[in-house]
């Protein structure tokens, strides 16, 4: 399905998705579909997680020196995939306290909490005190790219996010160069909206 990075495929195989899915839906945990988490949120389909993860790194080496910011922890599944890649500097923001707590429990259950710092807060604002980030990944769709997140990217860094453009969502990649930003539209997609608490 176009996922060519061996590391991404290995991470997807290594993380038990059923741990992150509601108990009543666990028979569907390995179907290629998004599933409800409650509170109006979903766990993304495995293909979407794999595509976004592969896009985040493109052809760059994946190493434990990269600083990654995830917006929208949800149940912690994407966070677990990032850790399974061997990343050691991951920050993840979730605005809903019950999901924030559930993500911590899920990551503990699969022993993948050690290198992720989970924050309950407003993802629109990012984490300026921990910036700059080499990669930023959004698992919810804003109507425009949050300016604080652009400001928190390192030169050479990359952001992968869905954008809601008049009710239709597209997956975008934004690269930060010394000259500015380069934006690339990848494909149509569907995510829950990114809510701004301000």
C-alpha cells in the first residue's frame, strides 16, 4: 500500500493495536479502519498512521537524536509507533484529560512510556519551552496551520498534518528550510477536528 520504509512496517508490526482500542471493539483492532475512542475522538486506521509516520521522516535516517512533537495523543497509538521506531525524544499533547490519562495507561501496558512526555494542554500552542522540533505530527485537523507550531520547527524540520479546507480534508507536508517553508499536498484524508481552546 505504498509503505516502503522497513522501520515503519516493523514498528507497525511490533505495537499491539488491540491494547489501544476499546474492549468492545477489539475484534476489529487489526482491521484497516478508524475506531471510536469515546469523547468524539477516534484511533486512526493503521494505513493512515503508517503513511503519516513515513511522511514525517521521508528518506531521512530515523535516529534517537530527533525531537518529535505530536499534537493529539488520543489513546497513545501513534506515540507508541514513534517509540517503536527507536525515538527517544517525543512530546505529545492531548487536550482531553480522560484521553491523556488513558494514553498513559496504554503506553505503560505495552512498556512504551519511557521516552514519551505526555502533556495535557492546547495543541494549537505546541510546546515552545521544548522547541525546536525536528518533526511535528498532528492527528487532528485544524482549519489553518497553527502559527506557534510553524515557529517551533527546526530548520530542516518537517510537519505532517491534515488540514480542513471548507469541509474537505487533505494531508499536507510542510518542510522548513533556511529560506522559508515548502508545502506539499499529499492526499485526501479524514480526521477529527483540532480544537483551539482559546
